[in-house]
C-alpha cells in the first residue's frame, strides 16, 4: 500500500493542483465577486468600465497563478529527488512572474488595492510556514488558506467600491463556511474516529450557526435569514456523517465531496444575492 501511495504521489502534476476540495475555495469566491462586479458595471455604466474589467481579469489571473505557485512550492519543498525537485520548480518560474505582473498592473491603475497586502500577507505567510514545517494539511494551514480565499471577495469589489461592513459580513460568512468544510472533511478523513476532533468540529459549526443567527437579527434580509439554514445543514452533516462512520457505514472521498456540493452552492448563491443587493 505504501508503494502504491508513493507511486501515486509521484504522478502528481506540479502544474495543476490535484486537491479537488481546494478548487471550490479557489474559484467559488472569485467567481461570486466577479459576477457581482460585472453586473454592477453593466448596470451602472461607469466611464472606466473597460479598465475595471481588465483589472478584474488581472486580479483573477493573479489569484489563480498565485495559488498554482503555492501548490507547486509545496511539492518542491517536500521533494528529495533532485530530478523531481527540478520538475516541481518549473511552475514556480512561470506562475510566479505571471502573478507578480498581473498584481503590478492592477496596483498601478488602482493603487488602493495594495491595501489587501496587509490581510493577505499574514495568512499566506502562515500557510507557507506550515508548508515548510511539513504541515501543509494542518488545521492552521486550512484556516489561513480558507480565509485568504474569502478575502478575494472584497479585494475584487474594491475595484468599484470600498469594503463596507456588509461586504465584510458576506466575506466572513464565506470564510466561516469554508473553514467548516475543512473541519468536517478532516473529521471524516484524516481525523476519522478521533472523538476530540469531532467534538471540536461540531463546536465550530455550532458557533458559526450562532454567528449567522446574530447576523440575521442585526441585518434582517431574506438572504441573511436563510444563512442560518445553510449553516444548520452544514452542522447536521458534521454530526451525522461521522456518527454513521462510527456505526460502520463506509463513505468514499467522492461521496463525501458530492454531499458537500448542494450546501456549497447554496452558500455561494446566498453570497452572490447579498453582494448584488449591496451593490445595486
């Protein structure tokens, strides 16, 4: 089995991330924010709409290539074979400069976007530190990457508007939900059978549900009222699936991932609804 896992790890392409769960967190928030910005630009007809859309493309490209760089870096750090280390280093030479160039272009035309280096730097720094320590799948690494992914929402929208309290609330909702998936997946895969981690996962989900209820009370709207429903569904699966595992029921990684799709789609739909309501 060890040889089989080792052989499989050697087949991983450093050019395309193979972590399927990470793709949702990578693409979802950026897509939600991009749709909101495009709709705003189409409805508002700002005089510099073209430049804003070009800047949007630059930010999205920088975001994607930045993650690709981070993924390849993680493989490069773990590689011991010189040939494999060289192969893993090639994407760094391609994705890194593209990320830097697109970031530079966006900042040249919208200097205020440089502000986002402040919250992104410690989160990315924490993820890099955990990678260097060989803990790329740790809870801390998951926390830093999931909340960094949610920050792309206000960063993109900062092209057209300042990050208001409501936009940041939507960002927090996405971040809280994303990290809930990290806790849940760990409880049924890497920490399967670990009762302490299961309890910690349930406690985190419960805290997120309370936060959504408080948000719905402080900011009453249809989408905020529905947000506790999404988080309640997330809490339910965080309780039920690990319990079924303990009762002997088997779940494949694919089944676990597919069960997550409806909740994730609902979370993104609510987030887009909220952002469009805020902007328009």
